[in-house]
C-alpha cells in the first residue's frame, strides 16, 4: 500500500484526502460553475463519496493519485489536484497518468492551480515511471488551457469524450517549466 505524501509550496499544502474532507469536496463538486467544463453536471453526495474512495484506491494500487489543496496560512480547502487513471476510453490516455485539477471559486485567478500542479509534476518526475503525463481539457476552458501551457503541456489531439469536444494535452516526463 502506498500513502500519498504531503507536498508543500510557498502558499499551499497538498495532502491526502481524509473522511472529514467530504463536506468540502461535496460543495466543490456540487457547484455548477466548478463543473461547467468538467462534465457540466454537479455531482450528488454519493458520487462525491465514491470519488474520495477512488482517490484512496489510486494511491493504494497505482502509487499516485489526487491531493487536497489547502491554503497554507488559513487551512482553507481550495480544491483538488493530482494524477489519476480514469479508464475513459480515450486512446491517447492509455498507459500514461492523467493530470487533473479542480478549484473552488475562492481559488480562481490566483495562480493556485499552476502552483499546485508544479509541485505535483515535480514529484511525479521523480516518483512516476511514465514517458509523459497527459490531461484533457474542454476546448472552451481557456483558464485551464493557460494553466496547462504554463506547466509545459502541449496540445496533442482533439477527440470526443462523452459526446463533447475534448482536447488531449501532453507533457513529456522531466519537462522543466520556464
């Protein structure tokens, strides 16, 4: 079994999910603005609970997974970020970890996603054996595309996921952000 390490940045603590994160995670995934570009449908309590359990399972089975993003100074829950395996049926995601980040409105426009993912990708470059890491982003989600590009991801392919246009981005292992 592998436990998620705690990562720290100047402003953030990235830590494993806990049972007591349920209320914050439920509020995050129930927010229509948050999920607008991530499937478009707010999630109910059971789906969020299963999500938290899935996160723990990824760490146990894969040695990587998702972290809670907390503001260092206040302990405020800001969102989630990390690496996952979602078996989405998208050919370009087969065999490589998928990066993902989701933030609550209190974290938007503050560089939180970039800061969190820089720490995660630095960790992954040392601890995850993969030629690259990929992510999928709704082509209309300009904020996430900007984050991905800052992190060294480049557009790899356009495809459909759930019948909706989706862009696959790739970041070679060991990429150094500029």
